[in-house]
């Protein structure tokens, strides 16, 4: 076999692997959705679920499925995709496997913005839903700016390790500030904040879907157009400059995109961490290092992970649901420690 034939064969094998990975994840996502539709206080059999979906169920079944469960599942899918892609962008920007929206302070900044916003209203239900992604973006942007400024050195640029360490410190500071500010909140808003911090998908109706969807429809396709830039940045600073890429400009644009995507997702889902850490890593093991493949497959992995975590939380204890963020953290925290140990080596 010639070198050219070997490259062609290897490329076909890789494309075959990517295709099957996508199909497998799609099947897993559909299976998780079907199980989630049947999970809750009121049990619906698979036949009842299918009949309701095609418009032949009772009014009660339609109410349960279309007004309560389906919008929550859609939110989980969108948020899982968004957080995974945000994590993939951040890891590509700094070439650090530990970078993730929750770890470097983006989620904490978004949470602070949302908390300050709802503190102006008597209850969470009175707060305009469509403004929450905006205030979350402002809060996350402020936190990210602080992290960026503290991590950047004039003659060295953006240090990956310093970015993660600074992000952890800033996130801890914001979390402490949020705890202090909760003393000013009334019981209803305090309960909301506690639920938000635990990572529970609290936005569970179509209004929240409509508040989130336009942001992702604009931002995610734009991110995909930057896949080639992420590939070049992975080659290193010197190579990127040699190929004519303005590194700092591209990093800033990509950082804003990652912050915006994570912030708007967090505004309707709560402080869910580690999705942006786990999904890109699993994806790289499946499809390699090209971001044309990493971004869409990471989105699928994130969607499966979050829908599954939310379903388990509602299934284990149906009287009082366990936040999805807890189950993601159970997987993500040990994985983060493993990556941290591996990075030190």
C-alpha cells in the first residue's frame, strides 16, 4: 500500500468512525428523551406517551407531556449542547484540558448577575425571563474580564495554567459574595438561589426555551465557522503567527463567544458545572482533535449527559427531585482531579 493509499484509507476510517459516533449518540439521546418523558410524579406508559405525542392522548396526558416535561427536556438538550461547546472553545483557546465555564468563573459570574437581577423583584416569577440571559451575560462577561486581565502578561500573553488558577480563585470569591448577598433575599428568592446553585434545571416551560433558543441559533453556527481558527490555535503561538492568525484578537472573539453561550445557558438551567469539561474530552477520544468534528459531537455528548442526569434526578426521588448538577458533579469532580494529576505529570 502506498503512502497516498494509506492516508486515504485512514481518512475513510476516521470519517466512518465519526459517522457511527454521531449515530450512536443520536440513538442514546432519543432513548434518554423517551425515558425522561416517562419519568415524573405521574407515570405515563410508553404507549400513552406515543399516543399523546401524535395527538391521541387525554387532556391531562397532553398537559403533563407538552407543558411540563417536553420543555424541560428541550432546555436540558440546549443547555447540554451549549455548555459542551463553550468548554470545547475554552480548551481550544488556552490549550488546557482543565478549562471549563464552571471552573474559570463564568458560571459564578452569570449566577451573580441573575441573583442581583431577581433581587429587584418581589419573587422570581415577576422577573422578565427574556432579560435573564442578558444579565447573565453581563455578569459572566465581568467575571471573565477580571480573569483575563489577571491571567494576561504583556510579554507572555495568556498563560493556560494561570487562567485556570485565576478562574478558580475568582469563582470562589464570587460564590462567597453570593452567599453574603443571600442575606438580603426574601425566603422565595433565597430558595430559588439555593436551587440555582445546586444546578437544577429550573426553567421548565416554553418561555424559557424561547428566551434561550435565539441566542444559540445565532452563536452556535458562528462558532462552527471558527473551527479552523481553533485548529490553528492548537498548533501553538509561533505556528499560529506564522500562518497569519492574529492570536490575541481571535482569542478574544472566541472567549466572548464561549462566555455568551455558557452565560445564556446557565441563566435558565442553574449552576451546572463539568459538562464543558467532560464532553470535549470524551469527544476527542472518539473523533480526534479537529474542531470541525469536536464541536458537533461535543454538543451531542453534552445533550445526552445533561438529559440523562436530569432524568436520574427525577427518577431516584420523585417527591423531591435531585438537581442534575449534582449527578454531573459526581462524574465531573473525579474526572477533573484525574486530569489535574495527569497535567502535573
